[in-house]
């Protein structure tokens, strides 16, 4: 697992870790006003890369997410866009950097109501970021829902408002076509249903130094070959043999160190409450085993709290065929003495890659050949 410490590009930061990253960044002399200006500039840039100038409504909230929205609105207006700004709350109650950037907006600021999206051809959702821990306020939820119903494209700043940054759970979030977040993704960007609500996710560089990650020491990562590719066995795995092995079937202990479950089997085995990532971590601690909670967002957790979330699989990966394939791939790697945590991550990614190409009525030999081809493309 030592390679995880250097794969910082795939680190996922929860809300508290991101707050700490903000604090550490300010401590080295980069003010919040500058970070906010950079964030809004990044959002405006991504919008202009995808759309020509058109009527846009920017929905701003009462905190720093709203401040990002004011920057975005100002820069789009300076580029010739027709911009309308609506605020949840009043300008007088804004504080700090958010108030500073709101004061730089010279146009009108209307109340956040359904009326403000009339005539809009694009919506910027800057109401609440990932730190929201309660259901979205009714007027905000209704406005976003109506925008989605009218098929007005929504661009979310940080996360779609109402999406929990730590868990991917939705409390009134509307689907966005684009989400622009900053520095690193959060678990909510990759866990379902958050992954589906975010649309395309862009991680913008807003000037936060990479050194802050080393101080935070993240323990959650988005799965990618760079994490485990160097640990793969030197000889190609005989996947066909293990895909046919009856021990590779659903919810069977494939190795004393690894337990694999779907949601239903996990709930029968562990009496735990909370979100999916927290429950998986707790199960790994209590069982002193690596836990794989399978699905389109398979989570792999180790007893020490390290977690990897797989994101390359379609929703159909939750079916029985996919479970058998994942377990078979895992066995094929474990018998060659690959590190079990990295083997689990590799198996999740490989099964996801195969699921995008494999037709279920193909036979095991076809799947084995497909996996061998994927490994060759990884230069193994």
C-alpha cells in the first residue's frame, strides 16, 4: 500500500479535510479572496469553453459558494454575457470574501425565486457547496428542480446544491451537466447517486499548494491503474481458469483477508448504520479484513481505514454476472500473491473496464481474452 502515499492526484478529500486544506493554504499566505477569485474564474472559463454567450442566471447562496458565484457572474458579464444574479438571503448578511466579491458585482441582485430562471438558457448553481449537512431549502430545491424539468443546463460550483460532499447522498439536488470543483474531488463526486448528479466533473487548480495534501495525509482515493499497476504479477493471470471457478461466485470469501459483498449481503452480515463509505470502513475494522462492497461504485476498504472507490463501472455492474467476474479476476490475481488490497482495487477496475465492452452472452473465454487485452493496453 506504500504506492498510495504518492498517488496524490487521485486523492479524495472529505469536507473536513478540504476545510483543513483551505486553512493550510491561507496559513502560507494565500488569502480567501484570492482563492475565491480563482475559483470563480475557473468556473467562468469552463462555461465559456462549452457554451457561446447566452442568457445565464447565477443562483448564489449565503456563504463562500455564493461568493464563487458572484465572481463567475462578474466575469461572464465582462465577457458580454447577459447575466442575472439571484441571492438566497440578503447582501447585508454576507461576510468576508463572499461579501467582498458580492460588492464587486455592479448589477442587480434579486431574490432567489422561480421567476429568476425565466428566459435563462444556462443556470449556475452557486447556492451551497459540499459542506451542506441538511436538506436543501424549499425555494432553492424547487428552483433547481424546475430548471431541470425545463431542461435548462445547470453548472454546479463545487457540488450540485443538496448533494452531500462526504457521502454522495442527495437532499434535493438537481442533476448538473457540469460540476466544477477545486483542488481535489470529494467522495460525493464519485459515490452514487452523487456521481450521476454531477455530470462532467472538472477539478480546477485555484492555487492551493500540493504540500497541503502531505499534511492532511488523505486516506480515500479514486481508483485508477496508477495505484496498483506496478504491483500486478509479472506473468499474465490465467483468468479463464478462475472465472470458471465456483469459489469465485457471489459473496464468497475468496481469501481470508478479503470479504466481498453486495449491498444486501453486507446488510445481513453487518449491523451498521451511516453512509456507505463509513459503514464499509467500520466493517473492515471490526472484521480485520479488506471489505469490498460491490456495485457501480465499488468501495474497497482496509482495516486501517484506507479506502479506494471505483468509478469506471456502469450501473449494470451490480448484476450477478459482474459479481462473478470481479471475484474471478480477484482470485486470478491473489493466487499470484499480489498484495490483497491492491488486488481488490485492480479487480474492481478491470471488471469495470471489461463491463463496458463485454456482451453478457459471450463466454468465459471471450471475457478472459478481453481482460488480457486490457492488461496489454496497460503495458503489462
